[in-house]
């Protein structure tokens, strides 16, 4: 969970987003609370017996999941959180599109998760935003 100034969260129709390519869920709360977490599938109402069978299968699946997949999922969530930190530190309105652009930019530059919080990504993000604003005024 992250906290950012509430005025940075742009009010939209949907604030809950599933980022399929990263296997994560993103909730942009209107009061400045942002949640980044592993995607959780919604369950239909089933019988208790079905739920027990599902939980046993999930436990077996979890035990057989490789450490690399768990590490990759954790890194994706950290990359999303760091992108939100960068955008909020620059004072940009937070939307799904802007967040994804920042994540893609950091991936294109081959920046590590810890390198995202340094000045290089912030400068490039600010330049991209300035170009976008200039194109909107023309």
C-alpha cells in the first residue's frame, strides 16, 4: 500500500485495474491510498466441499511453483509501486495509462527496480510529460 497526495489521483470511472501482463491488481483510491498486489481471482459461490478441493489444489500448485516465478511477480509489483512513487514525486496526475507508460519506459531503459527511483527516470518522465502538454496546446 502506498500513500500519495489525494489530488494526484484523477477521478475516473474505474479505479480498480487488473494489469494482466504483470499479474497484479492496482487500486487507485480517491483519498490517496494506492494498493498494488498480486492478482486474486474472484470466486463464485460454491459449496464448502468445492472450496476445500480448490484450496488443496492451490496449496499443491503453490508448492510446485518455482521461486523464479514468485520473484518475478514480486519484482513486477515493486516496479509498479516505484513507477507510482516517481509520478507522485513529480506531481503528475495518476492514471493507469501514465503509470503503464512509466513502467514501460523503465523496462525499455533496462533500469533495475532500485534504479527507477533515481533521477534518470524522473527526468525522462518529466520530458515526456512536457512534450505531451506541448502537443495538447497546439
